C-alpha cells in the first residue's frame, strides 16, 4: 500500500465521518439537560435533507403501507387508554409533529416509530408490560424519536454515505474496505439515535410524573429479543451501556422526588381487557363468479 493511496483512503473515510456527524455520540447542549425547557427547545440537530413537510408526507405514505399489511386492535377501551397515556407524555415532550398511536394485533413483541409521528406497538409487547410507567416509557421513546426526527436524519446519513461510496472505485483496492466502513458508520449512527431516544425519552417520562425506573425496565424488556444476535450486528447499543448511561443521566439531571407514578388501577383494567381480546379477523374479499 503506497503512502499516497493510504492518504486518499484516509481522507475519504474522515470526510465520510465528518459528513455524517458520527464522530462520537451526539453532542449535548446545555438546554438538552434542562427539563424546565422541555417543549421550548430544538433537539433535532445535524444534517437532514428532508423538510418537516416532506417528512410528514413520507410518514403518511409508510403508514398507509402498514395499514394495508397489518391487523389492528379496534377495542375502544384499550385504544382510548393508550392514547390517554400518550397524550400525557406528548404534552411533556419536544415533539414537532402530531403523534398517532396504532396497536397492531400481533403476538410479536415489538414497537417502532415512522417519520411524522406514527407510532406502533404490538399486542405482544403490550402483554409484556408490567405497569403504566413501562407503557409510558414505550410511548416516550417513540415520541423522542419523533422530536429528534430520527428516521429522516438516518435516511440523510445513508444518502450522504451513498454519495461518498463510489469515490474509492477510483482506487479499486480500497472499494471493499470503504463499503465496510460505510456500513459501520451507518450502524454507529443508528445506535447513537437509540441512545438519543433514551436520553430524551426518560426526560419526557420524568416530566410526565412517572418513576424513571420504569424506563430502565422497559429498555431491558424491549432489548432482550436481540439476545441471540451478535453484539456487533445489533442496531441497538449493548444493554449494559444503555442502562449505565441512563442511570448516570437520572442522577445528573433529574432531581429526586417523592410520589412518582409506577402504575394505576386503569392499567390493571387495561391489562385484563387486552388479555381477553380475540385476534382481529380481516374480512376476506368477496369472490366473483365468471359466467
């Protein structure tokens, strides 16, 4: 490997890292740690090629696909309860778009958020929650992703990486290494995005009056499904690292208080009701006879 080729490759990699903003975990500003400023601060920083309007349009299009391919829980008592908890957390967040919560009738344990505030939680995940604080934690993380504009920021990083990737072809010996480096950069950006959602999500939970231990319990619960995936391949950061960072943030920026909510009688009623729900049935399309 010539010194000139090494220099070219090094410049490309450093340029990619700089362009994607992945040198270290997202920088925290003074306002990020001030819970009294929640709702009056901008937490979505870094390059983003998507305008807020385009992000909402993208989210609506993706949500339409989910609508066509999923069964949903349509029980009014269940959906109203979850939406009530979501509204409480939403009112104590930095979100920039409206939040829409949909409950997927699936035994799979999963929760995810699309651009523009579309958040989904499966029945399997709901059945694993032990208290209202854990439900609020799931919602708080999704709302944090919306406030951070995580999806479109990650999409921007991918597009920036695609722009840079072809350049190493000019020096073919480095092409595979450049592509591997690009993949690692994308993985690191995804993990940093999850750590950001932890950081702000636990603030929203605290501001909504819940016990922060519920957030740690939810993170542990939501992460255990990846235990068979090698650590290096997981899009979520390692659980010990996440919990350690969260505990430090709780100590540093969230004052101790009495009377934090862990659960409610409404949650117990909700849990009992959801356990008795029968799976949704999608009506089959009518068949037509040909003459």
